[in-house]
């Protein structure tokens, strides 16, 4: 379907904000065409940066709306994501990925915030916690923290993606409009391309890591195991730089773990780095002119590889 010759957007002012990304920038929030229903249960009004981080964090956990998921986001970037048997299990696994960056960030839960999670949150400095609901004891405890903002997402998380609309960026060179990234893994493009086949557990971790990489800044590489991010490299200018950073951060944890790239792996050097990190499975889009060489290199070192045919570049 082609775009119309003219596109008129009318926005109604909701309120002016204290400031924008920086204190010298004016800012306001307007009524979007589609907005989720939410309630600020405690704390001061949401700031410009709060809203950006809030959106980024809920974007991630909406990928896992039917399980216990937790995502930590700082400056619009995920710094820890995990799934767990309980909310607290997911919370502790996500926090463990990058405890330092987790401070002063936003935490999103896909399920009810329990009291054990609340006790840990209360022991650190956090800007916003967003969840479908809070246990009464958890809410009572967290409300005592005057610096913490608590947001209850009233719109069901399973419906959240319906509210992610077009992306519009106004630049001096023109206003850019594109569809929201609604990419999903498909059995028609999801292919194991190596002789070495992944285990069912590795495939589940690969899907998890791919969904996290989808929401990280490009070039992004996510290393994960047991539904827990061990490293999230993002904003790198080359694929190899992202791979190297992620492996260095994950350290010994990368053994038999999954490495997910948000884009194509363009050359064998990234495979050689993964070999040194003892990665068990690589999931990437494929589409490089060197795909055959990359697959041969993976076969040589008995690393399983999945190609999805889907790129998730994100600035």
C-alpha cells in the first residue's frame, strides 16, 4: 500500500514537561493517535526521558507477555533482560546482567511485581517501575520511596503491540515516516544452515536473544543462556566490534551460550571470535556475500548457526 500524497497529523497537547532530554531543552507531551491506558500510582510526573525509557522497556517485555519477563532499560537501551519461573526469578536474572547500569534506570515487568522484587528495588535507586500490577505489600513498600515512580499498565500487555504505530522523525532534510518494526520469526525463513544442529534448549534461548537484540541499538549482539542476557552489546559501528564487546563482557559465561546479531554477520572474523568464546549457537539474519564461507567456518568449528532472513537494524 502506497503512502498518501499528503499526511496531516493533528496532536492535542496533554501537558508541558519540566524539560527535554537536557535541562536547557523545552519539551511537551501530546496525545498520540494510539495510546495505551496506564496509571501513575506513585511519584512525581513522568519526565521526557522517563517516557522514552518507559516505551523502550515495555516494548521489550511485550515480546514475552505470556511469561514472567523483566527488562532493565537505561538511556533507551536494554541493559538486562530475563525470563523466569517467577517475577522475582526473572528480576534477579535480569539485574545480574549489568547491576551497575541498572541504577537510575527503568524496570518493566510482564507480570505482577512481587514483594521480594520490591524489597530489592527499594534497596537501590530506580527512576520508574512499570508493570501490569503490584502485590499490595510490594505497592505499600515502594510507595514509601519518594524518588520512585510506579506505573500500572492497564492496557493488557498482549495487546500492547497494537499501539505501536508508524515511526515519524522530523529532520532538516525532510520528515521520515516508516512502519513500526513488527518483525516476527517465521518457520519459512528460520533455517538451521550448519551441519551441527542446535539443541531444543539452544533454540529457545536463540529466540529469546533474537527478540532482545531486536530492541537494542545497532550494531547489536546479545549473548544469552537459560533465558538470561549475559551481555548486550549495542551501538557499535561494526559487527566484529559488537561481537568482541559482548564476548569480553560475558567472559566465561559465553561457553555453550547463544549469540544473536540484529543484522548480518558479514565476515568470518566474527565466527573466529565466537569460537574463542566457545559459543554454542549463532543466530543472525544472513544475507552476506560471504554466507557460504561463514557457514563453512561454523561447520569447521562445530558451531550451530541459524539464519532468520530478518534484519532488525535500529538507530
